[in-house]
């Protein structure tokens, strides 16, 4: 992978570029890396028609992993994305993000609309995120990461679940830096999100998609789509937050129709 440096704090962001065609910036969700787009077939499906810019968000994968919550402010994340675009030599991109990647895409579009040609985001929210990770995993998850590391986190998470964590998820999560993830969660808890007015100013073609079983993110996605002028909303039946990312056949069909319009 190659690296771009955020001029604000010097953090190095790992990225790779594959394929040819119009550039598409792809940003993954929390606790994952750019490889999730390969795992579920998005790269294979899109690389023949698009130039894919795949990043590891700060704190994840091969990017640097600061341990301060201040390092994960959304404005800094936006700086990471523009640093990668500058390093690749791309002025304007189509954007695809899921979960945290959706939040980052909304923030990028609000802060630097000239860099985003079109926006496709799934399972995201533009609202405040206080307590979101405690609801997703278990109460006090950041404390456990700080005090007991990733193994302790996985142990406690397992005890709160009806079913065991699958081997693939456990393997991916085990590679994370526990202190970086704790800082990332604490930053998310303090993120106020975007005001409704910011989304109402979007002018880019915009697609919002979400699984029908995705709980509060279903409501959040519907609310965001209602604010963005001339946006599209697609609810993918039968999938929740985790499985929507894996539903690549359904999602890619929605994306291709959106990009072809």
C-alpha cells in the first residue's frame, strides 16, 4: 500500500488504487479495513469500470493509529480523505462508504463539496453518536478496550451476544490496536454530527441505502435521505447492519443503477 500524510497532524493514511475508469473513493466501517470491499466482491465487480481508491481509515489496518480521541475528530478524518485524493492526483470523485464510511462521506461532502461528484452511502447517520458503540457492542466497551485489550473486549462482547462471534469477525477484530479503537470510540461519542441544514445544501446526486433490519440506522438513513435534495433511498429487504455489507449482489445492483442514471 501507499501512504498519504494529513498536513494537520502528520498521520499517515494507507491506501491502494486498483482498476481503471472514473475514480471511486471507497471507505469502510468501524473496526474493519479496506479488505472488506475485496472480501464481499465489490472490488472484483467494479475494478473493470472504475478506478478504485481504497483506504484504511486512521486507527485501522495499515494506517497510523493515534491513541488520543482528539485525533479522530471528524474534521481530521475529512483531512485524511482529501490528503489521499491529493496524493492520487484526483480532484473530484464518486464516493462510496458504509457505516462509519457513510458518516465520513457525508462530512466530506459538507466540508468539501467540490471534491465529491456523487455520493453513495449505506447504513450511516448524520446525527450525534453518543452511546452508539455501547449499544452496538456492550456498555462501557471503550473502558474494556483500554483496560483489557482486544482479547478482553472480544470476551465481554461474546458474553453479551446470543450467538458466538464467527471466526472471521474475531480474526479481523483481533488485529486492531485496542488503545486506538478506544480513542476512536470516545471521539465518536463526542461527535455532534452534521446539522440538517448541511445535508439540505447538498447538490450532488446522492444515494442512501440500508438494510430493512438495521434498527436505528434504518430510521437515520431515511431521515438523512429526506433532507438531501433529489436523493434516492433504497431499503434492502431482509438484511441488518452487518449483513447489508455482505449483500454485495443486492447493493451492487442498486449502485450500478444509480451511477448509470
